[in-house]
């Protein structure tokens, strides 16, 4: 069975450009999470969805960040406009339904560099 | 608020030696506790989790962790380190099983 699929794996862009990161969760999983990993701040939860509905976006750093989940098999994280401090590895993770709390399946990440 | 402290950002052991990675947590409610492992250029993988069923939890690859409420600890151990265990290990806490708060991570180095 395919795992969580993220694209692109690497993105280099210039400050001010729009960045869109994509995620396909594992089929049948009903929760989806976006995390950001940096050396300075470690792993931070940005937002999570349950059954395609955003449940908690308190970790989204500012209005430049937005996330959508139009259906159960696709989610995007958009940064517009991007800034150098957004450089990080962005992970998407999905989780099965209740009863397997906290069992996150992570993608391989999207490494973003904003110049 | 929940938080996790991992003592030691780097731990080095010899192959075959005991592995001990320390984790202390803070939570206002009985917590869910987790250990995840991250290999270079990969996402995190679940090693094991504690959900109040048993205080000693066994995970994959020979790892186990013991929940000690009195010490608010959830240390990760493995009796004999293998070269393939070299990775970064993250302890995490959650009060609802959804929002996981991760520690800063401990990089495990295994010397031959």
C-alpha cells in the first residue's frame, strides 16, 4: 500500500513567490496533519483536518499560510508571498480513524528554500 | 499546556551497548505518549505509543519504553544497539491523541 505522498520533494524559490505544497494521504485515513520542521523550532504542527474539515489551525504562523483539503485524497499548503524565514521541511501526515490515536504516517517531506 | 523535554540532543553508544534516550513530559491530563524515529531525508515513523493500557510498552526493532507517572518520564531503551539504529528519535505527548507536541529530538550515533 502506498504511503503518504508529498510533492514537490524540493522547492527553491525567491522571496515573494507563491509556493504550493501537495499531499496525498493514505487511502482510508481520515485525519491529515501539516507539520513544519526547522533546526531552530523543531517540529511544529501547523494545521490538522478531520474528515476534510480543518479542526485546528492555531499553528499556522500568519495569514500568508493557507491550507485546504478539497477531498479525502488531497491537501495543499500554500504560502503567499513566501519569505526566507519560511525555509523548512514541511511534512504531511495522515492518521487512521479513532482507536489509533496518535499513529501518524508521515510523508518524506517537502524541503522548501526561499532565497 | 503540554510539553516534552528530551535530555541530550546527541547520544553516542557502541554497537551492542544499551541504548537509553530520555524523555520527560508535562501534561494536565493523563497523556498519550509516543516515540518516533526519523532516518535521514525521511519522514517520522512510529516506534511505540503509550495509551494507559500497560506501563511498559514494546515497539518495533527491539525498542521499549516505560511510563513512570511519578517521574513524568517515558524513557526509550534498547538492550543492544545496532548500526541501523542510528537516527534521530523524537518523544511526543498528546492529551487527545490528535495534536502531538514533539520534543526537540535526540540524535543517536552508534559506533562500531
